[in-house]
């Protein structure tokens, strides 16, 4: 089965973001929590780096270090990082002050390590600038200035309070290793700063895009509510004129006995008018009740066949077929009048460009059921892809479309926990795909003996 690409899906505004543990992506749950997640990763790198540094300096270079207290600082930092990771994994709220304290802990651990290994003369003293860079990239300016003052104070303290790294006169003998250590320090600091800044910038862009999508959905829903309010008023106002038209048609029918063609036209007009009255009645009934009380459970193939029956009544000249390409009993879905109207809108769009061939292909698995409305029309043009799905945008001639069908269909599907995808099929034509969750309690309620067309 064809699945439309996500690029068009995102541009149309029909893509649903995958929720996290509490229903939101991490970068939408708060910038401090998002940044703390990256800080935990970087701290793990620092812990591994400090451990390797102790081994290399003590075992390979033969420089004497106080291994027990320095290893104790590394273990304490690892335990602290494990507790921090639990906060991130549980998606607990994190304030900017808590993120600042996290960075202070990193500075304290680094200062203790440097104080026991040469102080300001240690080639890795430049690591003190890393928490400052993170603060400047992720916290307000006041926190940045506080962190700058703390960094300068710690560096000044290391100048006067430290355990010498070498004995008297040994600096020249280890000059090569000091130079190599400074190169390693600059490489690590540059890499970690670039990593953190890039991740923060990426998160900010994603956050802005997600907020823009949310604002667009809210605006679209507001338009839908306005249209729904006007539709309910129009349904109420049209009830009386349609009753009058029905009465007039019934009185005119006896006078058409001599003209078979006129009699057939009158019969079709009567059927279409009855259908309009039924739709208005369903609309008013749907509006008087809440959404939850109007949903029902039905096997997906039975629901789609019912939609096709209604569609064939509305568009008798169109040829549409149902194709089931999944074996076994069909699952049940939760549906309502709005979902049925969404399917009919998609079928109507397909009939406008390809009345001779429309295919409704359904597929399911244990978790979800999907069906695609395929046609053999010209497909979705590239210049239309950026506009499709927007409120009141339509490619149909004036008077034959208002640009509301796709928005109403998307709203109906989303309220049932599903999604609507739009794209072009590989074989040509457009493809509109609806995905809905399966109702577990009612799965497999109407077996199908074999796959085929209906």
C-alpha cells in the first residue's frame, strides 16, 4: 500500500507528532529539560574522559596523582548524573535555576580535579569555559554573568590553591605532554561546545515549528467551529424551504405520467431532496449531542461499504470499488457521522477528477487500520503541495468548491485519534490515506472469507 511522503504531509499540516511519555515531544516540555538531557550526555563523556585521563597520566606517563580522591570525585559525579538522568527519563519539570545548579556541580567537580592535578597549570583548565558556554547558550543573561564570575573566581582560586602536577624542575621534561594535553583540551571543548550549541539551535527550531503548527491547527479549528455554527443555523433555516419543495414535487409527480423522461428526472430530484433532508436531520441530531456519545463501533469493511453505498447514491455516474488486501477478520473502528462525511468528501474529490475509476483500498494490522482513496487523475501538482490543506484553498472552479472538505476531514479523523495523509500514488493520481486505531475490545467481529473487490 502506498504511504504518502512526510514532506507533503507536514506542509499540509496533517502530520501528527509522535508523543513522548506525557504526550509531548521533549523540546515542547520545556527548554531547561531539553537542555538538561544534552547536559547528561555531555557529562557522561566527561566522566569517561576523566577516567581515561587518570589511567593514561598515572600508568603511561608516570606522573603521580592522588588516585583515590580523584576517583572518588568521578564516582560521585557519576552517581549524581544517574540521579539527573532519572529526572530526564521521567520528564519531571526542570527550572532554569535547577539547570544552573547542575552546571555549578560540574564546575565544582572539575575544580576539585584540577586542584589535585596542577591547578591553573593543568592543560585541561580550559574545560572551565565549557559550563560558561552552555549557560550563555541556554540560560538568561543574568545567569551567564553569574557563571562568568564563578568561572573567573574558580580559575583564580586554582592559581593559588592546588597540588603541583610536577616536582621542581620537571616541567621542561614534560613540556611535550603539556602541549599535547592542551591540544586535546581544545579539541574536546570545541567539539562539546559545537555539539551543545547545535543541539540547542535544532531544538529551538523544532520548538518554533511545532508551535507554529499548533497555532495553525488552532486557527483551523476556530474556522471549523465558525463554519459549524453557520452550518447548524443554515440547517435550521433550510428545513422549512426543503419541506415546501418536497410537497411541491409530490404534487407535480401525477402530472408527469405522460413524459417518462420528466418522470425519471422528478424521481431523481425527489430522492436527492430526501437525502438532503436526511443529512440536515443527522447534522442537527449530531450537534445536539456530545462527540463521545455519538461515536459507535463497527467493522471497518462494513463502515466503508456503507460509505460507498451513500456515495453511489450521491454520484451515480462514478465507479468506486472497495479492495481489502488484509487477510483474516476485519477489526472494528470507532466512527461517527463526521468520519463518514470525511470519507465521502475524499471520494467526492476523487470522483471530480477520475469518475471512471476510484479505488478504496483498506489494510489493517493489530494496532491500526488504514484505507486509501486512489484515483487516476492528474495528482497533486508541485505548486499546489505547499497550499493543500489550508483553510479555504481549493483548485476547483469557482462555485464548485470552497476549500473546507480537507480541513473538515482532517478534524474529524484527528478527533478519533487518527491521521490524514495526502500525496501522489506511484502509479499516478492522488492518494488520500486515513489511519485510525483499532478498537481492541471489538476486533474481529465480522470475518471476511477472502480478499477482493466489492
